[in-house]
């Protein structure tokens, strides 16, 4: 078993609160010393109560799925003898009502573009590596949203 921690810090800083117009800007802190500016999404809570320059939880979830898939993909590609030169993913998450009528991230589509040095895998080999990466991805295994690899 492994345990992972994140510290989330929000401070009112003398702003009005009961009118529900307070800033949603906050900070995520991690054990390595990284602090990330975070906020609600402006799609959920309008500006100026949300900070569009900060990371929101919805973006973080999409990025976490994409990153997890990529890390397993790189490992599996190396094991199969393929040298990955560059991996870039323009992942997208869809937020909508789920079957229970609740707002949820229902689908995350990964759209990786991968450059190989030397021999590239065949379409079948590439699909097989993506399938195995998806099966191994801890984050994808932890969520209800459908995760699709496009392409």
C-alpha cells in the first residue's frame, strides 16, 4: 500500500463570505515543495471569484489521467524496444450530467501524438501498448469516467 498526500490551503483574507462572492483561489502544496495556484473553474464559478490563470480540479483530473497513461506508455514502449523521442497529449474531459443526473466528468479523451527515434511500432503494436498503458494506469482505474485514446 502507498499513501499520497496533498495539502490544500484557502484563506479568507478579510473578504466578505456569507454573500458567496468570495475568492475561490487557493493553493495546492506537495511534499517536494511544489506549490500550485488553484481555483474553481471559471466555467463553474464566474470571475472574479475564480482565477482563470490557476489550475482547477477538473483540469487537474484530466492532466492526471493523461500523465498516468503517458508514464505507463513510455515504460511499455521501452520494454518493447521502441525509443520514444516526444510524447504530447491534448487531453480533453467532458463534464455533464451522468446517469444519476449528477454533474460528473463522464469522458476523458486522450489524443497523444508520439514521435519515435528509429523504428516506430505498427498501428497494431501502438494500439496494444496504449491498451496495456490504460489497463495499468492507477488514475484511470480509480475513476468512473470513460477514458478513450483517440487516434
